[in-house]
């Protein structure tokens, strides 16, 4: 007998002998108490006569699982077709087909690797690239050995790294040769992108044999070993990241480390759902056991990577928790003894050799020069519709009292002879107008159209004839990102294209350039062109001037120019000069590499100071290249940005760049490189001043090349580490970059990207780690630059192939359908932010 009242708790019910209860009394008359009590009893195996509880009810079968699951990963590569093609199936995550070649003993095994099929590989980032770990090559070799009934990988030498692209799969092939006289069999590992037109790359070679390396192996039953001293793991992965090993969660499997003399003892463990049972030894698990080795001090500018394996074999496969002893076996080599949780030997490696690899060489080998983008202006189709009402004002004063028009147009005419002061004045005036526009409720229902004339280079080789207004584009782009769908940027040539301008303003494109009556919109696209003839070649006997030369990027590229390009004479200019932190050590490092570096204190935004600095360069080593890396940040939203903040950010970029341009115009320069930022191109929120300064540099580079001078603006993405402006950003600013689909750029990739940008001969190059799949807001829709790269991956409500803006699509619906359309829009954006599959995943009531 169980009595249930309004205060009866679940604990009291479960303590009762429910299966033996013969009667239930409920002294609370509410249906909720009664049915809840019955539910608790039922789930604790009490017999319930449901026909008596619900006399007129009918049972409804429930699913056998608690939740409706939905897969959000990309679909895996279809499997199970190998048999249909007459192939064997190795049943391995990396190898899906095998074939014994007719007429001999040769064997070929093949499969696909991709971040879609093996997403955990994305957590193995070395020097900024997703590298297939050396342990994965060992796993391929071991799986191959088991397939051909060989017991051990006698030798495995890694020859070239394998970089996994973000989207495309990579074909992997292991070929095994005939049995040799000594019983061994040679093998090799090749890969190529999933494209039959591209060549194969050999990554590893080796030898298989049938001996047992585990015969007589000692176990690791005493754990931790007697006398071993535990080492703290706090900060280990931060230190590894500083060295260039950016391990993600899938590879952070090291749980404990001890040392006893020269031996290292490591304990590694994976989750039950990690798939360790599918491998001989999961590559991430074995890689984690090596982390204490790679964390050891390396020579400056190098990184330690597994290079050669000898005598590797497995007795028991699929373990997800291992004990590993690493014992020195020579210079930069160790022996591995591997046991399970009980200490029983499961695998062994007689020798693993690690090699010091130069970071810049690794960056080149891993395609660090890839990842360059450019701004491409593409023709767009405009609607025939023009705004019902529009008006044109001359500036902030024209906004007094509101206008009531659908469009408000502000033209910025060509300002005449250019000077930095003019650019400052134009940006200040536009900032005032934007602040008035965005804070005055009278303009809530209007759209602002900012018009310039040839202030940008929209066509290849086009000159920018109005540099004074070029900075407006960066300023307004940031305002567009902060206030979507309220501002339109239009750049006209010297035709009277008012009609095109008005149609563009209502077409849904936030940025348009009109050339010969044709409208174009910008897109950020991957560069495919090879190096230009003669571009990127520096004169070792000439002098290279680097502004901001003692800062993080200035120092990084000063050393790169010396070590990679053979530059022997440098002038490093900064405000503090020799008194800057690290300046003395930088000079010593450059001197040790055979270069002479003059570190000078100078304000390069001051024309006279810059002229004096240039005049001191000796005639024996004339100025042959300029790298303008100076700059500063002072972030603020458009509404809160002050004129003083604006001036502080613009001067070291705009003024210095223009003075460098004028003062070196007659010099025979082989390179004039300006460090810009992608923020000026996509309009990062909160960086209006910095965006304005950098869009000016982009325009100046176009002006120089159109004038027959060398000029390249490198619009860097977000820098990781201590280099670049990224080091000055707080957590919220870093988050804004991530939400915009731009990941931090590993510093080690910088030199390779710099070289590729310089060799391209292009006026504007964008080296940025574009990861549009990470976009979690509508920034991709706000910035037209990211439409092509992110639009296909973002989940939006009611996708439309015509890419019509939503406010136009809804007007084509019957009025009674508008509320549902609005609800779908909100649900779609909510789903995008939360990472769900689409609008239907969001409950309307929630």
C-alpha cells in the first residue's frame, strides 16, 4: 500500500517496495499529482493497469530512444562498394579498398582522408597548417602490415608532409612490393587531391617484415614507476602552441607525465566514443604520448617532428588508454614501450627519430603561401525599380530636421590635388554625418547612400584618381557591418550614372562600383595566378626601410628578409627606435646573421623627419625596397569614435604612406609594400578608424601600379600570437573576428604568405585564414566580400537562388502570409546562431 499526497517526493516513492504495492491512495485531487505519481511508479517497474487509469484511452507506441537525433557533420564518404568492384575491404578508417595485383605479390590499398570524414584531424595544426600526423602514417603502415600478414614495420621514413585542405578530400594509396630474399617487403605511401588531373606525392617509404618485436617485452605493471617524479601539465599546450604545435581537443590526450632519469613515462586516454577501437593505435593517442618530447627546447626557428620509425609492431589493437615509456636510444631518438591499463605490453617501437625542421621551410612545404585572396568586382543585375522618393544633401548640415525620403544621397566629389590633410578632413566630415544619421530617429526609415568618384580601383590596373576619399570606404564598410541594411556605398566613374546609382541602392548590394554604366559588386576570392616575372626579387646590396621596424611584425619580417632574401642592409624606423623593447636583441640577431641594421627613432608620419631619415641612407647601399608596417589601433564603434581617435589611427598609416610614396618616387625600388588589413575590406565592426586607414593604403597601391611604380598592399587577416595588431585585441574583439569567419593566422605562415604576395605582382593581396564555415552571425550577408565563400554554407530561412534581399521577397507574398514569413526569418537566424540545421529546428513558442 502506497499513499501519495501533494508533498510526496520521488525519493520517498523509489524507497518504497513499489512492485509489491497492491493499492495506491491519492489524497490530492489534482490530476497532475495523480498522473505524475503513476509515471514515477511505472518507470520504477511498478505494475500499472493503464486500462483502468484511462478507460477510453488507446496505447500509442513510443520510440526506443529518448531524443530525435540529427547529424550536423558533412555526410561521410559512401562505403561498402569495394566488394561490388571486386576489391577487398580492409575495414580500416583510412583504407577502404585493397587489391592484390594479378600475376605477382604486389598489393595496393587505397582510401580517402578528409576533414569531413575524419574531423578530429583538424585538431592537428602544425605551423598553421592541418598536417596528417606522423603517427597516422605509422598507423597506415601497421594496417598494411596486418593486411599482408607481416608482423612489424621494420622501417618507415617520412619524406613530405601531407596537408589536408578544408573542403576537398585527399586520395591515399599504400603500395606493397614483392617479398625480398630476406623476407621483407617494401612499401610506399602516396597521396593526391581528389582530382585525377593532379599528380601523386610520395610521403613515406618503408619496409615490412614478419618478426615479433614484442617477444620478451617487459610490461608496465608498476604505475607510476617507483622513483618516478610527476611533472605538472599546467600550461603545456600553451607552451606547445607558442612553439608552433596548435593541438586541438582531439589530440590533447596526455593525462599524466613522470620522469625517472632520462626516461619519460606518459599516460594517455581517449573517450569511449573516440573510435579508438577502429585503429591499431589511434594516431591522436600515440601522438599525445610524444608531446613531452616535442615540448623540449628546439633550436630557434625550428620545430621537432617525427621523422623515422624502426621496429614498430602491435600485439593488441584498439586500446583507448595506454601507458607509454619513452627511453633515449641515440641523438634525437627514443624507444617506445606501450602497455594497456593493466600494464600488459600491447605495442612497441624500437626507435623513433625526431628531426629539427626549419619553420620557414615547413611553411613552404605545407603550402603556407596558399591562402591568398583578392578582391574581384563582378557584374551584377539591378532591378528596374528606383526609390519612390530620394533627396541629395551636401553633408551633415543637410540632415537637419530629417528628410522623409526613402534614400538620402551624399556625394563626395573629387577633391583636387591630394594631401593627407584632405583625406583626414573627408573622413572626419563623413564620420560626423554617419554619427548624426545613426543616432537621429528621424532617419530610421531611410537609407543613406554615400557616393564617391574613382576612390577605389574596381577594374584590373585601374587608377584611383581621388585618393582623398579612398579612406571613406573602410570607414563606411565598418558602419555597414555595425548597422546592416542602412547604408550603401557607390563609386562612380566620370559618367552621370544617377539612375544606376539609385537602382543599386535598392538592389540589396551594399557596395557597388559603376564603370561605363555597368554595376559591379565586390567579392573576396582565392587567388590562382602564379608569380609575376621579376616580382619579389630584392637587391642584397641595397637598403630596405621597414617602418614600425621594432614592432612584432617589423622584427619578424626584418629577420625573414635577411634569412630568406639575403638582405644585408636594413633601416628599422619606429617612434622609440633603439629604446623600443627588444630592439637591442633584434639588432644582435640580425648582426649574427650577417646583416647591418640601423634602428632609428623617427615619426614617419612627419614628412621632414622621414626626409631626413631617407637622406641618411648611404649612396653605397641606396634604398631599394620599402616595407611600411607602422600602425596603431584605437577601436570604437562608429557612434562612439572621436575625431582624436580617428587622427591617432590615420596618421601612422595614411600620412606615412603618402610621404613615403612622394619621397621615394624617383628611387629605383624593387618593392614598395604596405601592411594593410582585411578589416578595411570587410569592414570589421568596432574598427572603423583602422578600416579607414587601411583602405587608403589599398587605394594608394593601386595608384602606384597604375602610375608605373611598384606597389603592393598586403591586407593581412587577424594575426595569432604576439605579432601584429591581433595581440592588442581583447577577447570580445577576437570573438568578432571568429564570428565573421576569419581565424587567427599562425605567425609561422606569415613569411610564406609575404613572399607569395610580393611575388604575385598584384596591387592588393589578402592573406587571411578565411573560415566561412565558422560564421555564426549575419556578417557574411552584411559584407559582400564574404558572400561567395560563406553564403552556400550558412543556414538561412527561405533561401532564394535570385539572392533578392528579404525585404523585397516578402513584398511579393500575400499580406496574410507576412507574419509567418517574419517568424521564419527570425527562426532561421536563430538556428544559424545556435548551429541548428534550419528554421524548423527552432520551436515557435521558444
